[in-house]
C-alpha cells in the first residue's frame, strides 16, 4: 500500500483550511485506523508504507536536492517564512486534528501551543545567521569555514509532540539546503502528514516527503544508503537500533533520546511560589515529554510544604477530552504507555510510598486517562524513580544533605535535563554545574528556546538542535584554505 500524497497544495486564502479538508488530504479510506486516545473513536485512516515506499521517497528526495541546495539562502529563508504563514492560516484545524489524534487538550501548553510553536520555530530558523567564519588570516594563509548541505535527511519523530518535533527536524534541514523524508510515529501519523501537506503548499515539489509506517519503515530509512543524516527523537532503545543500522553507511546522527530528569529543591525556597512551576515542569503534556521533570528531590526542611503546595495545584488542573475547552490535561496517547504508568505507580504503592493524590484510575471509563498522581515517602531506588514513567506520576524524594541529592540526581545513565530550585540564583548555579545533564534550568524545568542549543548527555543522546548549532548539525563543514 502506498502512502498518501503530502505534496498537494494547501487550501488557498479563498478556500479557508478546515479540519475536514486537512483530514481528507491525508486519509486513505483503505488504510489503518487511527483512534482518539480519549474516546476510542476513529479519527481517520492512514496508509502505512513499506520499504519500497521509503526507497521511492529517498530517490525522489535525492533527485530534488541539488536544485534546492542551488537556491540562494535568501530564497530558502523566504519559503520557510511563507511556510510559517501557511501553518498560521491552518492553525485551528491542525490543532483540532492534533488534539483528536494525540489526546492533548486544545488549551494550556498543548495543541494550540504546539501548532503555534511550529510557525514560531520556522521563523526563528529562518532568522538564524550562520556566517562564513575566517579561521586564519595571517597574511600567508587564509582559511574559511563553510557549511554545506548534507544531502538527504531522514527525520524520525515521536508521538508526544509530533508536529513540533517534526518542525525541529525539518526546518534547519531545509534551511541548509537538504531535502527531507519524514517518518512520523505510527501512533500519530495523521497530524504530521497534515502538517507536511500544509508545508508542501508552499515548498517546491519533492523537497519534503512523508512515509507513514511502523518500525520497519524507520529501520529502512535509517539504514538507507541514499540517506545522509538521520534525526531521531524517541526512546534510547530505538536510538541504539538506529546507531547500529546507520553504521554501515556512516550516517551523521542527531539523537534526542529518553530522559528521567531530576529536579533538586533547596531549603531556601518558598514552596507556594514554585509549586506551579514544578507542576508544569512535570506534567506538561500530561507528563509525556522527554525533558519533563520526572523525579523530584526536596530538602527535608521544606518537604511537607512542597508536597502540600503541589497537591493544591494538581487538584485545580482539569483533565479530560482535549476538545473540551476547559481541560489542560489529557489522556496518555496509547495503552502501552498507560500500562507503564499504572505498573510503576502500583510498585510505589506496594513499597509503602504515600499516594498524595491520584493513583486511582477509572478502569471502566473510555480512553487512556490516568489521574494526576503525586507520590511521597518514596525511596530513590523505587522503580517509579529509577525508570522513566513518561506520564502523569511524579515521585517526590526527601533528602537531608545536598551531596546526597546531587549523587541521586546523577546516578542514572540518562541526562537530558535537570533543574535546581532556590531563591539564591548563585547557589542554584553552583549546584547546576555539578549535574550531569545536557540542560539545567534554574527555577523552571523543560522550557526550550529556538536560539538556545539543546541536546542530551549520557544515554539521552548526542548532537545539538536549535540556533546556529542546530544548523551546523544538518550540514557538512568544509574548510577552504587558500
């Protein structure tokens, strides 16, 4: 079965983009059902591709790449800006499709936020400068550092922020003169294909293509001799498989892998002042974020107050179907993730930990809803702390000594992000410098910026995204000496 086209122009200004038109553009009536995780209803059907479809998409991308690279940088910038405008014009139907397919609510830092981030990131990528660098000019030698296109980029995305992370991969790759083949998650293909459909209403034909499918499609893309660079966001296990499959062709890789981010709360905080920041650091996208706060270490002097303040915030945050405007938390995107969260919370309960709120899902209700859950009096070795839950459950660990807290934060083999919470910024920065993580936030957690490089440490991956470093990551450095 072939994949649906994503190169058809989006509706023009006189034919306003609608949810129905976008869905129709990416739906195959004979394809596989995609279900709403909040209701179990069918959102649409999508054609899953095969290795042969990947081969065709890569061949098409390779044929289109020289002409795209030959365009002036200013032309590519202009097209990225027009693509951002096209996303804005289709923002509401894109957000509705995202909410139905992924489950995240329209409001809060969710579906509308994600679609808005797509156009914002395109504009920021277009505005990022990467000038030629003169590295030596001493009268005898003149050497310049340039960045050239890699060629064809394979972009393999996740189901938690499917549109936004696709843009994180696509925008810099296109800006630098590469063509891109996108493989969306099998859980959220419709929203990504709809996004590509909108972009392809502006971009030249064959510069950006998409092939939906399962793991075999991603494996073919990551091992394909015609793909020069792979960008992947997802689990560490899948990232390791991509490393192995890419080895024969010595592909360049950018891998943003699993995290189990730690936060350390120092004893000088005002618990109520930081509670909402802690909550959203942990529970943004219902906890389904790689760089979410997933284990919290709180000094004993403020432990009870921090726990109480978090419970108060958690109980005020409505959870439900994403299309209901009042909700800010949604379901887990798929049943497998629901089962992981449920298992880890039960392990904590069985160990004698205290469930401060949540932990009691309605198993008869439709959808993959797991209630916002805060767990106290828990040991650092407990599975809920040691394993990445990737859902709405936060373990809160008490500590007495800062050395102990730093050691616990660093003991795992992942290091995507971390945070330190204190009223003394200098003290917080001193602790931050000791944490083994790609990014350490002060009095916040998980915020990203298109001009601030982002990447992982240890098994959380390698390579940087965003800003000038992100452009360099999808290019080949070339020195011209003479």
